C-alpha cells in the first residue's frame, strides 16, 4: 500500500554525499521512498550517506513483507541485511510486496487441554519461515488470526461465528481439541472451508461423510491399533481382553481394534467397561482368565484401574497390559486421594506393561522441508517459549504437529497456484461461495507428502495423519523404547531389548494340556487272567459235553444247547479283552474297531449263552406247565415229544434278532470315539498350565436310544427267564433233565445283569469302576453258568461211572439199545392202561359179588396173569 501521508520538505541544494550505502532495487509491485530526494537526485546519486533511511512501499492492496524501513550503517550496509542473530534460521531478505491470505485458528490456551500454549508459538514460527521462503507462495503472505477456544465447544461456537462473519475472509480453519474440531469441521462444509487440525485424536473425525473437508496432522487414536495388532502377531497371541473407560473416544478406538483383530484372526475374549469405578470390571477380567489386556482410559482412571489390578493380583509374569503412551512418565507415582494403594503397590502392579505412543517428533536426524532437524526445532521452540518448563507447557508434545500443519497448508496452497492460474483464478479470489478453489486446496492436501519435524507427513483417505508409533515398556520403574512401527509401510523396527518377568512373553491363555485317563493296567491284567481261565473252563466243558454226547444222561440234557451255552460264555469272556483296551494300547484310528468288537462279542455271546438256557426253560414251561392239562401231563409225561429242531429254531430266532439289531445299529449309527471332559486340574508345580482330563468312550449319535432298545429287550428276556425258571422248578422230565440247573443259572445271570447295567451307566465317567463292574459281572455270570450246568454232570458221570457202562452197552448192542428200552417202556404203559380198564369192568360185573376169594371168573384169571407178567417186567 502506498504511504503518502507525510509532506516532504523542500529539497536542499544538491551537494555530493560522502561515502555511504549503495542504492538498492525496489521490491516487485512496489517502490522505495527516499526521504529528502527528488527523482532527478535519485537517478543521479549512487551512494547514500550513513544513517540515511529508506522506506519500502507497495502498490495496490499488497503489503510489505520484510523490513519496511532500513538505515545505512557505517560499514556501508543496510540494516537487516545480516542474519538475524536471535533466529539464525531466518535469513535476511529483500522486502517484497505480497497478497495476504488469512488463517482462522483456535488455540486452547486453557481448559481441559491447554495445547495452544506451545502449539501457537510453534505455528507462528512455521509461518515466519514460510513467509520468508521465496520458493513457497512468493506472491502471498500467510497470517494467523487466532482466538482462545479453551477447549470448549460452546466457546468455540461463538469464536467460529466471529471468524466467519468478521473481515478478512479466512481461507482455512485450524482448530485444536477433538470436541472443538468436531464442531468446526461439521460446520465448515457450509462455508466451503478446509479444516486442518493439529490436535484432534478422536476416531469419530475419520468420517468423510460427516466431515468431508477435514484433515489433521495429529493421528487418530485408532493409529495405536495397527501397532497393537502387529505386537500381538509378533508375540503369537490370538486371545486378548479389553477394559475401557466409557467415553466416545475410547469406545470408537475399541470398536476399530475389534474389527482389526477380527481380520487378523485374534479373539477378544473379554470386553469390560466402566464409568468411574473399575473394581467390578477388573474382577471380571480375572474371573475370565484374561492374560493380554488392552486398557483405554485417562491417566486418573489408570491409577484407579491399577490399584484394583494390584488387589486382584492381575499382573506379573502371566499378564501383559497395553496402555496409552501419552501419560506422564511418573503417572503411577503421583499420590491420588481417590485410591488406597501405596506408590510401592502401584509400581509393582504396572511393572512390565507396554505402551504405544504416536511419534510426534522425528527420532531421526534429518532435515525436512523446513530445513530443520527435530532437535533444532526443539531448540528454536524453547527460545520462543522463553525457557518455560516443557512439562508445564500445554501442548509441548503436540507442538511439532502444529508446526507441520502450517507447512502442510503452505505447501498445499503453493501447489494450487498453477492449477488456479490455468483456470483464470487466484487464491486471493477465494470466498465462502467458491467451491472450485476449495476443491483444489482439498486435492493438494490429500496428496501431501513431505518430511516434517514430526516425521513423514501423509494423510489417509479419511484425512487422518499416518505416522509412526513408538513402543515403550516399563522396565524397573522407567520407560524404555523397544521399537517403532510404521503402519503406512507395515515396517516394525525392533530393538530387541524387551524384558519379561518369566522366560519370555507369557501365553495369551492358560495352556491346557490334554491328559487321557486310561484303565488301570493291574486291574485289566487281573480281570484278563480270570477271563482267560474262564475261556479254558469253557473249552473243558465243551470238550466234555461233545465227548460224552452218546451217554443217555448227557443226551437227555440237550447237549447241543449246552454246547451253545459254553460257546456263548466263551464269547462273552472274550469281550472282556476289548472292553479293557483303550488309547493306551491302540491308536485312535483303530479304536472304533475295538468298539465294534466289544459290541458284537458281548451281544452275540449273550444271545448264545442266555438264549440257549432260555430256550430250555421256555419249552419245559410250554410242554409241562399248562394249567388246564397240568394233571394229565404229569400222568402222561412219558408221552410228551420234544423235537430238537424246535429248540434250535428258538435259539436261532433270538440270535437273529440280536444279529439284525446290531447290524442295523452299525450301519445307521456306527460307534465312534467320543471324549468326555472333566474339570481342569492345576499341577502341583507353579506352572502356567492346567490339566484337562479326558476319557474316551465308545458312543454313537443316538447312543441312549440304542441302549434303551437293547436294554429293554434284554431286560424283558431276563425277567421272563426268571419267571419261567420259577414256574418250572417242580417239573420233572427226562427230556431236559438239567432244567433246574438252567433255572439256577438264569437266576444268577439275571440278577447280575440287572444290577450291573445301570451301575455301569452311572459309573461311566470312572473308567476303573465301570470296567470292574462290567467285566466281573461277565466273568461271574460265565463262571456260574458253566459250573452249574456242567460240573454236576461231570461229577455224576465220574462218581457213578455211568459213562463207562453206557459206552460198553453201546459197543455191545449198538445204538438200538436205547430204542428197545423206550419201546418196552411204552408197551408197559399201554398194558397198564388196559388193565385199569379191566379192573373197572370187573368191579361193575354182577359175578364179582359172589366171589369169595377164589378166582372163578375167566376175566379175573386173565387179569391175574397179566398183572404177574407186568410186575416181572417191571422188576427186571
């Protein structure tokens, strides 16, 4: 702007000046006012005297950028031509005439987060450097118009109104605090304004639909989550737990974490939250055996959480806590009246926890776009702050972000100059209705990428800053850097100095070791010996029965049925061996075969052994105990005929029923291995493991249904057998001469089976007891059956020598002997019946009354002779 408010004095007579300073060129779009000189003098004079002052002026609405007045020094130079001693990185330059672009900024100098205390000087320092650069916006001057928002959205609403409705027009808005940024970013779209925040971490701001023109150099709080997931993968954890304070920022962060761990195949087993008191949440974490725990809460609540952690002993070598890294370094040592834990308690509880913190200061010594290293930036910032304590200056950590925010804006505006010029537009043409210029600024910011003092500056699709994450671990009461993670590159820089209380990173859960419960080998061996001896006894009985098959006494006991009983007992005894075989003896792939052997041997063995005995009792009862003919059958017992094929057919039917039912079971619902789990057990040693006892069973999908059918059918047979044995206890017949012994065997077998079946089902979870009951019931039933049926026969044949006389008679007379005896017996029975009729006739005869003792009647004489003959035959 031209300065013409003063009146120049009349020029003195011209005289040559002594040596001084050379005349310098005027700025572009401006000029220099030479005090006391006419235009002719200016054109003719080359040297101006010492202490002479010149004044820079600009044309139009441009302003002078740089010193407006300069004075000639004795050394022949003008003032401000040397480097600024107080700011060595600000080089002196020739003044220029520029257009001003205004930035509306809200710096919270007080309130919940007084980040403006350090962020505003940092932003101003960046503006000074940008405005001094001739290669960045050479025709423009950036200027901050700022207010104190106090980190309060209500106050920010008023200030935003002032910014928008007060001249000059602001081209960009720069708020701080998540709450204030949310308000500003949501309203800015109505004025076509770009919003660039330097201090907002809320994940809610990463919503392009709600905040279409929002960018931030402060990374989102969710940027911690990729680092956490990377660490989970590094330490091979697939199960974590979370506890959060109930606030929007932590809820959004946790929702993002849940999505990321799900994509990585990691499970969140427990998710706890609290408002003010974390006691219940911490107890639930312990109850759920949480090991790897992510905590999201503010510093004051962190002290409450870890006081409860100490009380619940939820720390140590079995646990790892992940916390936010922006707490004060001594946060756990600060005395807090809200907790009742000592500093020692807190120090013990927090030892070894891991923190993730956004890198806000480039750890590398590199010069970025501003030609400053991070350490040089800190030195310059400390100089601007006047030596204030950084720990007492709000926003000191975020100051590099504010610095890089100004640079990001300057570079983006600089990038828009050429595209706008091609469209016939300029930045100074911006107004709140101009969407084209806003679109160019948005496009330039969205593609920003440069090296700043906070690291590489780049924005993601949601406008959030992509930055590196610092990983630290509390070791011995102080934080140690253990690595960095660059989520944009997926690069983890690991120092390898992480320290663990145990041998290494703990497991993400209690290690559960499967331990199978196997049958006692001593019990199995003992029962197997008894079963083997029983099989030998069965072989002896079977051999005895076959060898003496021609003996009448053996023949009258239906030896073929007894042979079936012996074979069935041996099959049942053989089932004891697969019944005791488990995973200790065979592989899992072979176990279903063992299950089938158990089922078939026991089922068919029972059918043969019990079925043959049941058949005897059934036919004895059928032929000799019908009520209506009971008396007559006793009189005519010798006339009853029992054909052998009927006995064999009955056994065949019972055997066929069992065979078909077992076959259907095996085809429809075959047996397979099932594992029964018991309560986990802790070993005696102090190990981070639990023992999971397992027991293998032979089972099928509808095991209870099949067992119900089989047990129901067999149970009815046993009860019916008991009833028939009781009904035929007084029957005497030579056709089945051992039916009383069969009844005794049925009693014992039925009682043992009816008791053992439910007991073994109840004791199925106790492998030793279940096997003992089942196997001993089989052994005792087989022993009792063999002994009761065969031992009396052996004793009789041995003590009476019947097998010798019978065999001798057979050798002499052949097999017809038995048939002749039977024929004679039947003849005698017929003759007796005839004599009984004659006696009845004689008694009714009239001549019988005159008989005085002598046998005078011919019929009586015939009766007398027949009676004598009958008695002789009977005697012989």
